[in-house]
C-alpha cells in the first residue's frame, strides 16, 4: 500500500534560528510521506528564506498577520484543504525536533485504538538538561476542562476527524478570538464533541524550552505555580467562557469511527 501521505501544518513567526532543524527532522520521518504547509505570521527574520531554501519539501506558504500562535493555527486549520490522498494531519511547532518514528507511531496508535486523534509525551530540552515529560493518562471525561493532553506539536488527527474539527471551528470561529492556547482549545472541543483521543506515553519529540514557552511547562516548581495561578485567574475563566460555545449535551456526543 506504500507509505501513508501525511499533511503537517506549521505556524511560523520569526523562527529561523531553529526552523531548518525542525524541517529536517520532519523530512527524516520514516514510513510516511510528509507534505508541509506553513502559515507565517509576518516574520521579520529569515524564516521565509529558510523555507524557500528547503526546496526538497513541498510547502504552501500563507503569509498574513495573525497576532498569536493560537490564531495562526486556528486560521490554518480552518483554511487548509486536505488532499484526498492525505490520510493524517499533524500539527508542528517551528523550533522542536521530531524523532524519526514520530508520525508512524502516532498513526499506528490511532489505528490500534480506533482513535480519532493523538497526542503524546516528549522530551523537554534547554541548555542545561533533557527531561522526559509523561503526558499519558486515562481520559475521564472532565480532564479537558483543565488542560491539554500534551503540547500541540504532538497532536495528530486521522483525516475524517480533522475535517470534523475544521467544520466545528468554521461554524463558531468568532468564539476563538479570546483563546490563548490552541492545543487546550482543540482538545476541549474534540472531547466535548465525542472524539476518541489516545495519549502516548513514549516520547517522540524534543520540545525546545525558551523564554516564550517555558513557564507553561508544569514539570518543575515554576511551571506548577504558573499553572495554578492560571487555573485561579480570570484568564482561565475567559478561556472556558469562549470554549463552552463548542460544548454539546452528553446525549448528542458521537465518537467518530476511524476510517483508513
């Protein structure tokens, strides 16, 4: 049957420092054929130059001003036209490193569990250390209210579930304006609408910690304090108010059937 074709959506913003390494790690994925789609948020560095020089991958560049990574990802999901041959869709950051079997493992776990979507554990890395972060847990029906099952760059969807998510976002896009974290929002919307989600305990990527994202990683005292402050803040309540517009009654929830 050949390697499955996968679409990989990357939101970029002044990420030229690490983007080439990230693109290379995507190119080196085994047992899949990736196509990369990039939405750039008015980068002022050499991001687009890096993309242009990385000509061995097919890329669609959608330039615009979005204002945040979350808005960039939402617009990319809403606007992306999934090829009939692309059986899976992955989200990617611009500055991480994917291990060679990241894509194929996500596909295998979705198939094995009859799942609509996937997220996973990872290695966090900075100048001082590399640390394993285990995000695997049993999904209990309320955990989506409090956070994401892993960072957005670990997210993957089978084709039908991505199209379903796309339709949900398109129908109520005005309620996305107040959302700060796209991964939290996507997971909330997915679980509320009956998606079956699988979380991997095996780390398949290296997450690069830096000033723009390290406070949100609840793997040390600093990250835990940040999370607790957020949960008791007005910003958390604002996120929930926006996301409740995507909630449905339990009796109407239907788990999507996996289609290869």
